C-alpha cells in the first residue's frame, strides 16, 4: 500500500456557547482541519488538526511532495521525513505529523482489518472515562441561553452535564476571573458533588505565589490534581514544594526533552498527553511508557476535538496501562460532528472505544461540506482574544481579570 493523495478541508462546528479561558475564548465554535490520506488501493485514512484555513490546507498539500509513494506503515520514517528534530528548527510540523500519523494508522487498521488500538499494543479497556469539562461561558449568541458566570450557573451547568452524560469527575477551566472568585466556584462544585473528583486548570496564568496560595486553599478537597497553576517548570517545582496536591501539565511537558527534564528534577506529577501536541498517538504511547517507568501519572488531554481526534484519544486511552484518571474532552460542548452517526455517545461518563477497523469512524461528507461552508462564511476566530474585552491583553502572570458581575451581551458571530 502506498500513499496516492493527501487532501485537507477546514471546517467550523458550532458549540453550545462560547467557552471562556485564561487567554481568550473559543468564539462559539471550533475550527478544525480534516485530513484525508488516500492510498493506491482506494482506502482513505482520516486525520484532524486544530485550527486551519488556507494555510493549513496548503501545508497538507505541500506534504504530498514528501509522502506520495510512501508506505503508510513506515511511520517512524515519516516522522523523520517531515518532522526531523533539527530540521524542525526551520519547519515545526509536529501537529501536521500528528494528523498524518492518525490517517496512516487509520489506513493500516483498515488494510489489516484491526482497530488502531490493536496496532498500539491492544486494548486494556473497552471504554474510556471522561471528565465533565466545565467552562465559564458567554451566552449562546443566537438564543441567549447557557451563560455560565455565577456560582449558581456553574453548579447548574455541572449538574446538567452529570445528569445527561453520567460524569463522575468535574474539571473547572479557570484563569478568567479573580482567583478568590474562582476558588468560591470550585468549592461550590466540591460541595455540590461530594462523591465526585475534581480538577482545576487556570492555564498557567498565575504567579507562583498565587499558585501556592490557591493550592493550599484547596488541599483536602477531592482533587485529582491542580493543572498548570503557573507557567514554567521552575514555578511548578516551587509550587509543588509548598502544596500537597499532585500537579499536572499540558503546557510545560509536551515533548521528550521536557519530559526528561521533569524526570531529572521533578516539577510535575501528572503528564497530560495530547495526541496532537506530542505529534501522534504513538508518541503519546511512548511518553506514557517513560511515565510508567518513573511512576509519573498520565491522563489524556483535550485540545478541542471533533470525532476523528476523539477516536485517537479513545484508542490511546484504551492501551495505556497507567491511565489512572478520567480523560478530558471538549466534545460534549459540540452541537454536531462530521462523522457518520453524528456525535459519539457518552454512557455512565465514558465513551466506547471504536472496534471497527482503523480509527473506526467514517466521514459524513454532507456534514463536511456543510461545516466547510460555515467556515467560509465565518472564517477563523482569534483564540487568544476575548470578544467581551477587545482592549485586553492576556499577560502572564495575569492581573487583568474579567469582572464576574459583568453581564452585558457580547457580540459573537455565530
Ligand atoms: Mg490544561
């Protein structure tokens, strides 16, 4: 089997409401680029990458000069063809490699008649548990519903998610409002769900001293971990010396060099593996092996996914022996998907690992076209800008918080 063609299509799929975070906002939708790698036997493998537009589509087209005629089974060689580490000083293609790796694994699974998890060592579990990913949200731009800003709104949001999807873990995405306000919201979540576990993620925008103050204030709650309270391994290490909660990261340990640094002088306890940031599912499996050796925790990170990327997270979650935490996914915020059958279903807070050959998801071409059209109409959005605060700059450490009492309507194209 040889690669014959590579195609990429950028889509945008609406969210229930705009998701606020420490650096800005997801403006009511995700922008993703869907990649199709076609083999000379007619099989098509699927990949997905965050962001997109003309430059992303052109980047994947440019990869044809490297990969047409290449055997998709030679995945290690593909890594050096397009993401050789020293050549990456000029061309950082880690995320491109990830999307192409997903598609090649999908091709191999289809060709060999096995699900991707069987290529990765075989499944240890049939379902992957997920956390409720709770965001502060602006109201839905069309109907004004779903605002999540006050303590009561957040509890109601988390309760609705738990009732609908069965979550037993709640993650609060924070770093938006003053830390003391977010502490009040987090404590209220803990009180509302005393038997469930919790995790808190301010996206690294606090000072080390603020991280220590907050971390000490939540000791004794049912925390899985405190995620990226501060940006940088040294701030994380200083926080870890003063706070008796495991620290987790998806920002300062996202490659093997950083993982080695963290093993030699530990700053982080739990490594959140992202199939895109690390350059593929196989890189995450390798990193999990290092974590297993040094007895660091692992969990599955979400950088905002449609069904293809979600499938990569499920196959990853299926094969990790040391996955001791629920995975993260933005997925439940989506209103639709571009795969056949629509959105994958949660049951009891978990999603079944696909068992069809390959990634086990099929592209719904009508949906792909519908959301490619929507992307052409709406274009990209600035992830690192807040539509409610156009003059705001997200500095680190931050001291320019949003006002939790501000309830004016924000205009977001939708
Ligand atoms: Mg995070």
